[in-house]
C-alpha cells in the first residue's frame, strides 16, 4: 500500500473529497482488477467506462463518488484531459445483473457511465438517501456531534486540571517546603503589602514579648507586627509572620483575649494553613515554578497578589482546627479559655465595618464557634498570669 493523490486514466490528478484528505490506494490491485475502491469519510473511487458523445467509443474513466456529486476524469480528443462533475441529485444508478455492471445516468444530459460490479450502485443509493434525511439524522451531523462532544470532554478535563487538580497539587507541594523557604515567601508577601512603613514598633515589640512569655514551641521563629490601621483585622503569613492591626487591639479588653487571638493565628502558621491556602488560591499561577523549584518566581507572584491575601479565608475545618488547638495552648498554660468567647463576642460587636476574615468568615459562624469552645473548656483549670497581664496593660492607651 502507498499513499498518493489519485489520478485518472489520462494521468490527470482527481481532487480529493476535501482539502487535507489522503487516499489509500492499492497500486497492484488497480492493475489486476476492473475497479478499485478508495474510502474516506464519504467518498469512493472506481474505474469504469464513459461515452463522451453519441457515436464515440467508450473510454476508460476514473470516477470519484462523493456524498453530493460524482467526478469523472478521462482522456479526451487531442490529448485533452477533461473532468466532469455530476450532482448526486441529477443522476440515477442501476445495477444490471446480466452485465454485472452499474449504469450511472446523468438525467439532464442523458450521458451514461458504466462501472463494473454492484458496489457503485449501492454507494450512490446510500449517498442519495443520506441527502434526503433531515440535517440532524445525517451521518455528517452525527460525526460532527461526536467530535463536538469529544472536544467538550477534553475541555472539561483541562478545566478540571486547571481549577481543581493544579490547586490541589500545589497545596500538597506547599506542605513539603522548608521552614526557611516559607519564611522567605512570607517576607515577600509582607513587603508586597507595603505595611513596613505603617508598623507600630513599640506595640509590635510588646506583642512579641507577650507571645514569648507564653512559651509556645515551634520550628518557626514567630514574628508579630502591629500595623496602624482602622481595619479590625489580623492574619497569618507563611514562615512565622503574624500581622495584627491596631483597630483590633483596641477591641481587646483582657490578656486572655489577646492570648486567644495569638494562639489562633499561631496555629494557622504552625500547621501551614496560611501556606497551603495561599498556594491553593494561586496554585495555577505558579505551579510550573513549584514543579521546577523556582521559588524566586513563586515569591514574585505572591508579592504581586499581596493585597488579595490580606483577606485570606480558611475552610471550616482549618478554622476549627485553629480554634481547638489554640484553645489547647491556653489550657496547657492555665490561661482562662473564656478569652476565646470574649474575643468572639467583641469582634462580633465590631462587625459593622471591615472585619477579621478568620473570625467573622462565613464558616463557621461566631455562635457555633463559641458553642464548641464552651463545650471543650468546661472545668478547665485557670491560674492568673501576672506577667501576661502586665504586658497587656502596657499595650492599652
């Protein structure tokens, strides 16, 4: 078998059914048999005989039968190589058993074409029946529909990869970053937020002293920054950064509330909630960088989206994890767990303006969080922590 452009008896190329079609042609069989068949989607080719005009001897002809027409090529007089085109609706095809040939008649001109065998008659009838069908019943329509469905399925697969698999995989890859890499990423985001010039250095120093006095162990070096802003907000960043706004500090009325706030945000850092959530949100933007270890590119992307990350929210599961494990930090140090309840209540009262997403997000709501904190902190031993109380009072104006 060879691949070639089909030619008629005169050596003239016969155009394929449509641009880009290739024809499978058995050169040996074409010589040894009276006709051969070429199949594409809706085209067959035959060798037959055609009488160009009355009184002329029939000449050998190459015939292509398409879905809507028949093309005939033959060697004419004076070396000319004419090609005829008959519309499918203008021809009739009859198989004559006595001659074992198919007679194709062009009704407008009366010209006839003879093709050995019955296959040509069957195929022409099939194409003519196809033309009579409604558009939605045609083979071409079904083929196009299948192709369209295939394209939609492929598009859906790529969409799932982009929107679900890539963020999921990016989040999993984030779990394998080193603490130092996380610190670099967190610093890049913080710098991108442009908060350095708004820091309250003295309050930040006192908050770091407060958390150090709680003696919470971690592989991260926790760094707490206080930012002068009237937004009631606080958030955690990868690698040990916690940011607290002065408007939030004004809402706190006791050191257990501050301990609850910092414990909650610490768990987001320590359990890599911030890193995983950021990577899930931006995963499709720096998946390739993660794959090849180009963390500089990752840091640049995170810095570009720094403002969006101020309002980073967590899933219901991660929020509850931060609440419950943060409560455990308070209980281990015998700090009054009512600090969580007071914190929730005061933040809820302050929710008339911009609020802390982690605490006032849609899942879980404040009432549910207060309920399970109460349940988990029943009969918890409480001791006064004068060292924490002194630092807290220094923070208050």
